[in-house]
């Protein structure tokens, strides 16, 4: 019987997406008798931003066999306990979207219902004070979770990293090449398709070299050289919901104290990020070109840097949305070639990671089963839509009307799926999680509450405790959180110790 197993895998692109894919496939499919090549062009280069992540990256790092200490040292990384949002609900507001729960769930209902009850009574402390990661981030503290201390908030904190994306890709490259991935330098100038089915058979480089493959993974960045320029797959444009379409990025000196959180400050026509690494700070203004010029965005970024710049600025253009199919024929698009949702919640690298996991689950043979492909595309679309809705909430749930940009955002039409979620929360504070949706009720609550959306009522089960018990229980939780923050080491010192 003819063997239809995939033999040659060609990854086009050596940015974060390409090298993450190479590292994961070469590890997970080590016994599948595959030849994996990665084609990249130094002349074209990579996007080179993408420094903040979410906790799931730890699973990926584990999968590819990274040692955390080595990874922190090699990528200049810091720990990340959440994101601080400044000026989003209204000017002067600030809240943290933490990586980990608030308090603990009581009577089978989410903690926020109990907190809302206390808030109605007028005795509640700010919600942040029940969040260990949020409090620790602001206090400059960090330590790994302690799952062994079952009744302590230390058991349930979670964390991610902030790192130099270029160094991360380099690190992935080292791992991949060590496992036999063949790197080919060169610019792709033409693509050969099968006449009958339209599948891609080979790519030709400027040098004249031809690289043949059975499966092509398109990690060529925004242009989507195979998925779009060759296969004309089409793009679903979401810029009516997520209108920012440009960014200007600039590195600055390291902060005196390196924070274990990313800061996202809403501005006149978008928002500015600040991502602290061990050796420097990443900054950028993500903005909507309809409401501010490039020159004004750059001036605004420069004005709001916390530390002196150490490199020239870099402009980037994008269109938020997703390819109509991220898997088309024998091409799977990953990373920016698949779509882009803007970096507000640091989700792009995560979406690379889940796409890789999905390819592994649905690993094809040369028949390229249509049902597998349809399943892959449906799951990818659902995942992007869920993240999209979460991002839109940040823009839409605002009282700001101090600029045409915010006037647009607060009154724009939003997807029905998000409209439903907002209506349910406003009515009874409930937060439903769809299947394996990335963002948990804790994340949704952080943004709803942080951006001043008040529900009409809370879950009736939150009324079960009598008033005295409620106050005692909440006071205990509050004290437990404060005590943990006090005993945690400083992030700065912890990093030094780990990286030593
Ligand atoms: C402003 C901004 C901020 C971001 N911040 C974050 C963040 O904080 N967190 C996060 O998770 N993500 C972030 N991202 C997303 C993140 O940068 C990307 O997801 C990540 O860098 C992956 O990019 P990529 O590998 O898909 O594409 P690229 O980095 O663009 O790589 C494309 C590769 O394809 C190669 N290539 C292209 N054309 C050819 C050709 N013709 N021949 C040969 N090779 C070719 C290039 O040489 C390059 O190697 C951000 C993105 C932007 C725009």
C-alpha cells in the first residue's frame, strides 16, 4: 500500500511564528521521519515586536524543552503577573487584569458575586486588594506559585513573561537546528502550484534554489505570501471593531525598578504599551491613523516615555482581522500570516502556540482530509472571535468622550456575541465561559468592573452567608492576601537569584 505520510514540511518565515513552529514540530514529531526546512530572508527581516505574553506560554516552553533559567537569561526576560490598564474606563482610572483569581469562590458562585454584595453594603475593600498577582505586581514582588500551600493565595497565582522577541526566536532556532531543522536563507520569488488541485508543490528562491514540500506552513508575516498572495484565501476585516491600524515602537532604558507587569495607557487615539525587560524597556503607541497622524503619534510616544530612548523608532502598519481560512489546501498560516488582533492583551504569541497545537492534533497525510481542515478552520475562527470580543470590550466600555477616537469607540456597533455578554453581565453579573475559551470569568470581570460597568444584581447564592460571617470571611481573605504580598521577595531580587 502506498505510504501517504507527510515527508517534507516547509516553514516559510523565521519570525517568532516560524521558529516556534519549527521547535514544536521537531520535538513532537521527532519519530515521524520528517524533513523540516525553514526558509527565511535576513534582508526582509521580522516584525521584531511582541514581547508580552500570557501564562499559557509556560506550556509551550515546557513542550519544546526550555529550561526556565536559561530562557530568562537568554531572552532578557522578566516575569509578568498581569496588565495595568490606565485611563480606559475614564481619565484617571487604573486597574490590573491579574493572572490569577480574586479571593476564592464561595457557596459555589464566583467570588465577584460575594464582593458585589459587600460593595452594595458599602463595606467592601477595592477588588484589587483580593488579588495576589495584582497586589504583588504593584508592590514590585514576585515568586513562583506554591501549589503545596493549598489554602494560601500563593497556591493560585499565575504568571507569564515579558521578553525580547528577537532573542526568543533565536533561542527557538538554536533548539530547532539542534533537532535537525534545516534553515535555508533566501528570498522567495515564485511559487509553483499543482495544476489540478492548486496545492503548492515548491517555492523558488532568488538564488534559483527550489524547495519542495508536502505541507507548507506560512509564517511569512502580514503579507501571507502563500496563504494570501498565492492562494488568494481572503481576509475578514475587523477594523470597524478594532480600529487601531498602526503602531510606533521605541526602546528606552531599563527602569530603575523592573516591574512584573505590562502597562497599557489609553491615549487620545489608541494606547501606549510599556514592557519592562531586564536590560531595557519596550514602548509603543498603537493608534488609529484616521484620528492621529504618524508625526503626532511619534511625538506623543516620545513625550510619554518613562526612560530615555536608546534606539530609533519603528512604524508598523496592520489591519485587524483573520484569514477566511487559516488552513487552505496544503498551506497552514500561523502568526501574522493568519491574522492579527492587536497587542492589547498580549495574545498573538498565544495564538501561534494554539495553532501549532491544533496542527499537531490534526496532523494530515497527503490526502489532506477536508473534514480535518474544516474543523481546524472552525476552531481557529471561534478562538479569534472570542479574543476579538474581549479586546473590543476594552474600547467600547468607556465613559471617555474626550477625543473623536473615543467617541467612535463608545458608540460603535459591536458583535452580537459581545452585546449578549454585556447584557447578561449588566443584568445579573454572570460570566459564561464558552467551551475552551481563552479568557476566564476572572479576566472578563476584571475588565467589566475595571471599566465601571455596574450589574443590576448579583447571584442570589451570594446572600447565603449572614452579614457577620460575610464580613469575617472577607476580612480573612483580605488579610491572607496582604500577608502573602508582605512575605514575597522583590521581583528584582528574585530575577537576579534565578538568573544567577
Ligand atoms: C505593534 C505590535 C505589537 C505586538 N506586541 C505583541 C505582544 O506584546 N505580545 C504578543 O504576543 N504579540 C505581539 N505582537 C505580535 C507579534 O509581533 C507576532 O505575532 C510575532 O512577531 C510573529 O510574527 P510572525 O513570525 O508571524 O511574522 P514576522 O515577524 O513578520 O516574520 C515573517 C518572516 O517571514 C519571512 N519572509 C517574508 N517574506 C519572505 C520572502 N519573500 N522570502 C523569504 N522569507 C520571507 C521574513 O524574513 C520573516 O522571517 C505585536 C505585533 C505588533 C504589530
